[in-house]
């Protein structure tokens, strides 16, 4: 098992990509900590993983935008499980609109969750990693942060920012044996992309060389690689999992 005896904390882990990563890590022997704002779905996902893999799953209902909440949550987690080996900064939302129509609120909401949330959780967790001289941090960015996208000024800014955070943290923490990498997914079939029209989906597939949306498992496999010893000489890397839409 690739993650035996390791503790992995996944923000936004109740559904979508976070849930798939949680299942994949549980299958490799990790203890799972799910941090999500959505308590009902969070508990369903946790129960499922516990039953399927017979492992411990800790749930934390919390909001990544709230710095104090993140600090307290991490302290409580560490009281229970003693360490966090792997952090997946995955919680994220979209509130799309053209620049001229985007409200200040929609700008602020996306920045708070997708960008400030990564700072809040990373800062809360990394001190314990520094003390133990071990850690793997994996940030979920997006191809949109690499190439931009019409109607996503807020989202693109956050995901470009997540890439910059990844490289900065990789440099700051390398001497403490903490590796920091990001995954930049392309278009993945989850609730986030579910509200696209058929016409939009068909157009997107027509410009993806592999001609399909990705699955959550495609991202989970990449996360497992970056969390495991298989990637022990990789840091500050942005791993594209995008069907070739950006090379
Ligand atoms: P998803 O299915 O909507 O799951 C996101 C999870 O994060 C949900 O459970 C959500 O709860 C939770 N969350 C939202 N705000 C939160 C907050 N403030 N604090 C804690 N948890 C919060 O989305 P997904 O498609 O799996 O996306 C996961 C990550 O991948 C995001 O960072 C996204 O930007 C990135 N990504 C996705 C795609 C894609 O095509 N799907 C592509 C590139 C990158 P609620 O449901 O209650 O909001």
C-alpha cells in the first residue's frame, strides 16, 4: 500500500474530485480527514469510505475562507491523529460571468474560497509538517489558470494564483522535506461542470485532443502519484491532467 500509516486531509472532500482522491488514498491505506462546508454530503461520503475500506475517516465541517476556523479545525485534527502527512487543497467554486457583468460579490466569493482558502489551510497545516520534517501538499489548480477562459476572470485569477502559491511554497518548504505540487485539471465531469449546456460540452470536447471530459479518477491517480514516494524528487511542479487541451 502506497500510503500506509499516512494521514491525508482533503478540503472540499465531500464530493467530486476531492471524494475521488479520498477513495483512492483510502484504498492505499491512508487515514482520511475530510474538510468540507457541506455537512450532509460530507457525512455520507465519510460513511461510505469507512464501510468500503474499513478505515478511520475524520470529518470536519468548516469553511476554508475562515482563517480562525481553519486553525481550530487543524488543531482538533492533530489532537486526534497526531499528524497530517498529506494536504490536498481542493475546495473550490465557480461564479462565472463576463468581466463587464461580473459583480463584486462574485469576484470576492471566488477569491475567498479558491485563493485565500489555500493560504488559510496551508498555513494552518504546514507548521506541524515543518516540525516533523515531512509533508506533501497538493493544490488543485486548473487549466484555466494557465490559459485563461472567457467568463472566468475570477476563477482564472485564483487558479493562476494557486500555481504561484505552489511554486512559492515549494521553495519555502523544500529544506523541511515538504514537497508542494499542483494538479491543473482540464474539464472534468463533476457537479462543477454539470451546468454547462450540451452545446458548450460538445464545443469543449471538439477542442480537447482526447475528445472527452476527464473523470475524477484521472485526477485521483495524479494525486496519488504526487502524494506517494513515487514522486519524491518532484516539487514545484504543475501536473496537467487535461486531455491535451493545453500542452
Ligand atoms: P465540486 O464537485 O463542486 O466539489 C467541491 C467541494 O468543495 C464541494 O463539496 C463544496 O461544497 C466544497 N466547498 C465549497 N466551498 C467550500 C468552502 N468554503 N469550504 C470548504 N469546502 C467548500 O467541485 P469539483 O469539480 O470536484 O472541484 C474540485 C476542485 O477542482 C476545485 O478546486 C475546482 O476548481 C478544481 N477543478 C475542477 C475542474 C472540473 O472540471 N470539475 C477543473 C479544473 C479544476 P458545496 O457543494 O456545498 O459547495
